[in-house]
């Protein structure tokens, strides 16, 4: 039997167009001081978020984002049929801890910083196929836990290179649903998704993740445009997760080289949106929480208000582990994309 | 006296600036720089090149990690002179024990007293 | 993994693009900062040696040891209250190369891994960054002692 919702090589079509019923995000204080500061649902007073450890704080932020999302939709935990999500920790522990409290059937995902797009992509299929509705798609990250796992202790004195990025402390939760008759009429839905391939162009520098991820981003975009014959200009925005300053420029150059020039004025990067340049985040924000919180605080509201009609949301991930990095392995990159549309009245 | 401070400043500063150049040119992590410096200090000291620098610059040569290597090497050599082959094993650590014990002790103490914080 | 020549070329092309786009650290500024901060730390060490020799009649070796311990203490204190990493961010190798860098490399993981317990957290992880320094420094000094024993004596 043929997979009938498949378009071309990597793209899927959501026939029932799952609705985005509600969304919420919770972030850390540094993000709260950024340009999107007043758009987040919850800004934590401190990076500890009242917890004993930063890992627990990360889990609590994610849980809080889910709670706010549920209350916005006016639904209880029991009525949610699945939760998909992941984070940057070993064994995606923050998500597991959050799911332990929420008691919703949980599917853990790991896509490094691409996790938000991955959870939407897979969640969209579950919802569209009639396997779960409503369901939650989540992702989160925390600066302090990512630093200690991938880099150095917080108080270790070292200089970051100009291409280094700053892991965002934040979490986002998006509720997908097939139900058109909910009280607050949702105005946003998922139309298509594009599964990314792992692309590795031999970048080994863990302080230049934008460069490691840009080829994967270009590959996914090219695959999407090849599969669907869509015009890049038909989108109001083509949004990348956390390519940062270096990666965004490389994406433009490399896509052009691959034969799919992108409209520069329509490109946007969450990592470059979340912090002020004066916040000393070097090449921009990164982490699962970066794409997740900007999606829920900035992108979805704009679509809901009708300012944007159709956007391509693509989060990129650098699939690196400290172990294989130390063994000299290069960094595999990945990018997943979903197309989000405003519902026409 | 003042001259000694100037020499310490210049030599110590030069060793640090050299480290910065190595970090920028080779992308070595700071931990590797520390290993390189201490090993270089041991070797330079063993072949007799580091003692003159210490004599010239004082703390400018002993405070950088190469000086730590120098202490280790000189400790090992003088212990070998005193008690023979056994000294190769006891001398180095004994000479450098102050700094190492202090780092362990104060490290532990800091863990008791303080919590790490991400910068805003 | 075996890669075909054209794939190889493709990757080389991308790597050239990456090095053209990636911003470089400011070398001259970095060296200057490392120079003056490192220099000041060394002068501080010299002051500590001189003071201890003058007031407590320490020998030069004892004075140097006192200076090391004092600098380590100072680093631990500044690391604990969260100032040392700010200085290190400014100075780069200026704080890494002096003994302050060694001390910070011990103190910061000791604090960082405290939530994992006193034994397996603080106790074991104290050496994660500075451990190699001790391994190579001490191993080299033993080797020097052994060679000295057989060659010179």
C-alpha cells in the first residue's frame, strides 16, 4: 500500500489540517529581558525557578508551559491523549520528569535543538491520522544544564568565541487538536511537514554550531521545495530555529549553491530574535527552548492575528555528544520543518 | 625592588599573551593550554632553561603554570640528589604540594559555601 | 568512511565558505588584555613573596609557596562569589595561564557538581578539568627525576 499522505521524497501532507488549539511558553529571566520579554506567558524570577537543581528547574519550566497551555485551552490533563517532547539532557531527563507529573501518555523525542519542529511534525501525524487528539507538542532547554553537560562549569572562566551561541532557558508547549468545536475558535493550523535527513559537512567545532547545522537546514528546505514545487516567496516568513548569525548567512549562501535561492527579506531566525545584541549572546540563542519559546511567544500570535498568513517553521539541531566530539567525530546536523497557516475565515 | 615588579609584570604578561596567541591560533581548549604549559615548564626546567628566567623575573616566572612545572621538576631533581631513585617519585609532588592541597581544600570549601549562578 | 572525490570537493567548498563567514576573535585586543591582567597577577604574586619574606622571614621557596596558596585562595573566593568568570571572560589566557587558572579549574567543577553529592559530585568531579594538569605535570617530573638519576648521578 502506498503512503498516501506523502508528497515526494521527504514531505508529508496533513489531510485533516490539525488545529493549533492553544500554545504557551515559559522562559528564564535573561530571555525575559530580551526583545520578546513582554510576549512570554511566564518569565521565571531566577534561573533556579525555585528548584534545588537546574535540571529540576528545566523540568519545572516545561511543566509550567504545559499547565498554562492546558488552562488556555480549558482542558484537564486527563483529556490530553498524548504528549511529545524532548530536551538537550542525557536521556531527555527534563521532559521525563515533567511528564511524570503530568500523567499524560508520553513519547520522548530527541532532535537536539530541532526538537520543537520534530514534535510538531510527529504530533501533526498522530493527530491527523486520528491516533491522538488533543495532544501536546513540547520542547525545552536550560542554559545551566546545557553548559554543564556540553561545555564547562558555570563559574569556569573561559572566553566564548564570536561564533558561539547561548542556550536559551525556556520551554514551549503547543496543543494540536482535530476538534473544530472548541469554545475559543483556533485560527492556526498545520498543513505540511518535512522530515529532515542527517547532513554532516565535516564541521567539528562545537563552538560553531550554526555552521554545522546550516547544510541540514538547506537540505530540508531544498527537499521541501523540490517535493511540493512551492515558491519560497509564497511564505510570509521562512523561520529557522537557532542557526544564529553565522548559520543564517551560511544557509542563504549554501541554498543558493544548491539551486534554491531563498528570499532574504523573508528569512527569520529565532536565535537572532530572542536576545538583544547588547545581551552578549555572541552569534545568537540556541537550544530546543529557543525555537519553542519564540514559536509560542511571537510566531503563532502573529499568525493568529493575521499578520502572517503562512510560515515555514524549521528548527535545526546539532546532533553532537561530548563523547563522540572528544573522539574526533564531526557534528551531524538535522532540520525538520512544518508549514503553519492561518485559518481563513 | 620596583625593577623586580616591572620584570615580573613583563615576563608574566608575556607568558599569558603567548597563551592567548596559542588559544586563538590553534583552537586548543584552556585545559589543554594548562597541560602544555605545565609540561613545558617541567621540560624547560629539567634542561636548565627555566631557572634563569625565574632568577630574572621572580613571580613573573613562578606564578604562571610553567613555574608550577618548574617547581615539580626541581623538586624531583633535588630529591633524587638527596635520597636516590625514590626521590623521583616523592620530590615533585612534595615541592608542589602547597598549591595542589590549597586548590583541593579551597575548591571543597567553595562548594560548601557557594552555588554556581548563570550570568544574566 | 570513504568519500568520493566530488563529495570531498563539495565539503571543502563548504568549509571555505564557513571560514569566510565565521567572525574571528580580535587577536591584538585579546593578547593585550591577557598581557596586562596576567602581568598584574604575577606582580601580585611577587608582592606576596616579598611581604612574607619581610614580615615572617620566610625563605624564598616558602614565600613562593605562600604566594601560590594565597592566589589559589583568592581565586576560590572570587570564583565562589561569581566574579572570577567575568574577569576570565575579559582576560582570556591572562587568568588561565597563571596558577589562578589551575585553581579556577578545580573550584568551578567542585561547586558545579555539588548537586550530585559530596562524594561523586564535588569529590570526584573536582578533577575533571585540572586532573590532566596534575597527571602530565607529575608524570613528567617523575620521568625527569628518573632520567636525572641514571644520566647525571
